[in-house]
């Protein structure tokens, strides 16, 4: 088993693995929780919509070179990106660790607008270079075997992969101290790994993937935005610091796109 990378921070406990188990016995099943209705409640209301809009806009911008391409969304049963990807004309397949992971995107599946398949994220059921782009959000922060996970994403991607993750070079550096407060605000938050970003970049290069685009989403902690419950105020607060490069330097979570070099 791959060890949690040195320099990382685990917020809220001694383990960042998900307690929910797949009926299939897969080793990494963090998406069962993120595909649940209780997790979706964290992004309810106007502030939740605003948080997701920042993620969506950055993602679609990075995907522009692959117009109408095929996209595999690993662990994407949360449905945060699926409607936008379908609307933008991408051919979308969502892979989940359990049949339950399709519940939130079932209407799109039933309409034939996207496909869903159950599979092991550490042994994806696809040949090499099967999809133009492979995306995985809300997963890397809860993976134990992070190197094996990234390698599998890269294997089945023909052109690029896109992942998101919290970084230790942000307010996440004091996240363990704030976890109880965060849980009181968000109710159903869970332990997660904040990464030393250099380690992810170096590992991607070692598997012939060159990081090509990066977007740090928020300078201020997401829990603060949830507490404020005001998209207008949150937009103002983020807009004040981004022009000075503070968000790029210290913001989190980060969306990273890496392009295959071989």
C-alpha cells in the first residue's frame, strides 16, 4: 500500500480514507460518500451553487481544447460536473465504486445523455488511452493509494487528466485545529488529505504527464463562505485578493490539468 505523502496534513482524524465500503470489495471507495444526498447538502442553497460555479467555470475553460471529446469522470457520481459537461457537448462516462453512485445522475443516464459503470478506481475497466480526458474531483483528498490512483487515471487518458486536491500551502495548514469548528458549520464534513503540491507534480512527471494548467479556487476557506451564506460577499472577498496573486499562491482546493507526453 502506498503511504500518505510526506508533508501532507490529514484533517479531522488519523485516517483520510472513507468509512463507506463498496459491496464489490474495492479498496478505494471515497465516491460512495460524495455521491450521497447528505454530501450534496453541503452544496445546497445559493452559496453552494456559487462554490460549484467556480469549479465548473474553471473546468470548462481547461477542457476547451477537447471540444466534443470523450470524458471519463472517475468518482463523478456527485453530479457536480455531469450536467455542464453534457450541455457543453462532451461524451461523458461516469465511473463509480458502487451502483448507488449513479443515483444523483440517474435522469441523465436514463435519457442516454451519459453512461455509468461500476469499477475499481485502482484497476479501471478500460484499455489504455480509452478517453480523451479523465477527470476526478472530490476523490484525491480521500485516497490512500494516491500514486496508483493517479497512474490509473493517466493510463486510460489519451490526452489529459484533471484532478482537484487541497494543498498544505493554504489555510489548510491549520485545518486540523479548525476541524471541530468546520464540522459544526458543515455538519457532515469528513477527514481529508491536504497535499504538498510538489509531490503530485513530480509524480505526474514520472509517469509521463506534464502539468499544463492550474487553478486555485478559493483563497478564503470554503467553510467561511458557507458561514457567510452570501455569494455576493464571497465573490467580493475572493475578488479582492486574486488580482494580487494570493489565490494562485495560497488558494485551495487546486484544479490541476496534466497532459500526457507519451
